[in-house]
C-alpha cells in the first residue's frame, strides 16, 4: 500500500499555529516522522493561502525537502500556489492534488502538471458535484478526465483517479458505491490507472474514538477490490497491521482472519457474513457492526456500536 501521509493539514490547530509562526522544526519533524512510520509521500494541505501564497508555498517545499526525499503532494485549490511550489521542488516527482472535471481546473491543472513533470490526482466530480452511483463516477473518469489527459499527451501512468470517499455520517449511501467505483475503475483503462482515496474522509464528523475502527474496516473492503494507494494517517499502527495482514494473507490470529475475510468477501462481490465473526469477542463484534454501516445495511448513528 502506497500511503500518502495526511498529517500536514491546515485543519489541525497545531499545523495552523506552526504555519503562522513559520516553525520549520515542527514541519520537518512531522514530515520525518511520517516517512519513518511508512508514508511514501507527504500530502501538504495548507489551504488556498490567498494572501500569502507567493511566500508560503515555496517556504514549505524548501522546509520539507531539507529533511525528506519522498514526493510532496501539493493539496490546494490555489493553482498559482501549486506553481509557486513546483518551481522550488528539486527532489522526487511531485503530485498535484487535485483536478476535477470542473472546466477551469481540468483546463489548467493537467497543463501545469505536464509543464513540471508532476503526477495528478483527478477527482470524479464535476460542476454539479459528486454523483452517488459508482458507474456515474466511472463515467466522469472515462468521458471527461481521461480524454483531457489524452488531449494534451499527458503520460497516463502519472494520472491518479480518486473516486472520492465521503463520510458515513451523513453520506452513508456513498460508502458501498465508492467500493464498487474502486473496483470498476481498474477496468476503465488499459493498462489500469492508479486509483487512490482519502481514507479518513469516511469517518469525518464521527466521534474520535470510533474513527480509526471505521477507517480500518473500510480499508479492508477497499483492499479487497484492489486499492493500492491512499491518503491516510501513517501513525495508525493498527491500520498498518491490517495492511500487512491483507497484503501477506496472514491469518495467524483471529483478527487477521477477520480482516482477510472482509477483503476476500468484498473481492468476490459478496458481503461479510455474521458467521465470519466470533460475536462473543467484543472487538470482532464491533468490526461486524462497522461493516453493516459501511454497506448501508444499518443506519449510522454515533452510538452504533452500543446498539
């Protein structure tokens, strides 16, 4: 699993304060720790920075490249900010996060990526938003995103399609459709394009105690349909253990068997079954309940684990 570390994000109060103070040590340490934890790239989300982008984006690139050699994923809606950052990158091939099928971004971001030899994350959404159905998201990729990259002779191996994870709290019907979109996108082009997701989006607006569990169960499902890249938290050791179990088909413990079974069922187009779990084990019972909310079988509520 190729993890793009998500932890440099402007929604974090610590990141916000460190950016305000131009605290280089904070960002250097956070980047190094993510790489040491297994991140193969670093997502850099500082927001659009409408007032200070000319200074901030080059500053953060220089700060991070001083201590890590991995790709930087420039996560901003500010296209000028993207270019200011790209001019400073001297190490690994960067990633632009992101374009969509919205006309202005689809016109400008791929051209910027081609100019600076960057990869691009392309979101399956247009001006009207994100469709619920998997086939509609795939259609956006096939009929709008991919043709634009072909039009400008962009290397297709540098295109990353993101079918957009939405939260189980409020957008529950999107969760099973996303799984199918990941499955279908791998057959939408030959050779298959890279597919990535923002994993932790599935647990946005969920009580903090439940977020890691929801992320891990969803991850097992997505690995079952072939997901190989994600923006996620590399510090979640239990998440990393799930990745290792599934990648190695390790069924040496009860939990390893459960997560592998979830991946296997999903790969086969099946749903996890109650008999796959030892419901006398509280941890397995919680995983079972989590599969049901993610598959939209049981209505999500913050207290779903106690129901």
